[in-house]
C-alpha cells in the first residue's frame, strides 16, 4: 500500500517536472523568437532607410536585448542618420 503511494507520488512529480520543463522551454523559445524578430526587423528597417549596415552595427544589434532593440526602433523612426539611432 505504502509502496504504491510512493510510486504514485513519484509519477506525479515526474509529470509535474515534465510540464514545468515544457512550459519553461516554450517561454524561452518565444523570447528568443521575439528577440530574433526584433533584430531582423530593425536591420531591415535601417537598411531601407540608411542603406548598407556595417558589420560592427550588425553585431551590436545581434548582441542587444529586447528593451534596447525597442529603444533603437523608436529612435530609428526619427533619426536623420544611422549614428542618431545608436547615440548614447
């Protein structure tokens, strides 16, 4: 009887762990996808507006977090030059 309950508890723990792992994986995947979409969208917009984007700027965009990418998006709408987008 006790052994059966322990087996049941262990099975429930495994299932909970699996569901938690799946949820975390989904969240991480969505965050990564959003980040990549922001990077690609920003690069595309900057290329359309300012022409060729140098490798240093591309690497800077690739390394940026989502908040910074959104900040640059906002700036790019008003910027007169590529340097205006990335000024500190």
